C-alpha cells in the first residue's frame, strides 16, 4: 500500500472514530441569494461509509438550496472534538432506506411515520474536511487547560485536513 493510500485509510479511520462522538450536525447550504445558511439536523447512520444520511421535511429550505446547489458543509462539535466536512448532498426519495433509518426520535418530528409524504432524505457525500481533537477526552482537556493556566504552555491537540 502506498503512503497516500495509507494516509487516506488513516483519515477515514479517524473520521469514523470522530463521527461516533456526534449525533447532531449543522448542514450549511447556499441560499438563492448566495447567503450561507446552517440547518440543525440529526445524523441517522451510525457507521460512516463515505455518506451521511439525514431525514428532513420535503418543504424545508435546505431541500430547495441543495436542489439548486448541491455543495454543502457539515460541521460537528462536542466538548473535546470538532469536525468540518465538505462535499455534495442530494435529495433522495427512497422508502426502503427511510424504513431502514427510521427510529422513535424521527417520529417526534414526523408523527405520521415513515409513510409521511412530506419526508425526504438528504444523502451527503463527503469529499474532504478538517478535524480538531483533544486527546484523552474531557478529563485530559481539563487537565491540559489547568496546565496551561499554571505553566503558560500551549494546549495540545490534533488538527488535520484530509481528502476523501
């Protein structure tokens, strides 16, 4: 395996590891007037295979934006990790995939169930991104912050850009 393939594999493994920390995402689309708009959505797939799936209302502004310009950004944040992805999204009508993704949390937004004609899926295909991660989780981050306050040393963490 060449170095680039190894790097790509490492980036994908790190991405899978990071995605487990996040449930909610901000999906940023471009409106017709060119302005950027972020939409809070829940990631519906637990495993990352290159795509992320979201359930959304057919009439949502994000759907119109993506149909006009499929380039989107997806960002995630937790107490000790941050992830920003770039790629393309598409609106998908797929009853079998919706049934596969369906869970009680979705029902809170769509009480008519997966047969609701107002439901569509967004499939996001990541092309690249950047992450920031504090090794060791919350406790290590807190200790690093205390160390910084006492010694003045810079906080340590991981930061890397990657292509998929």
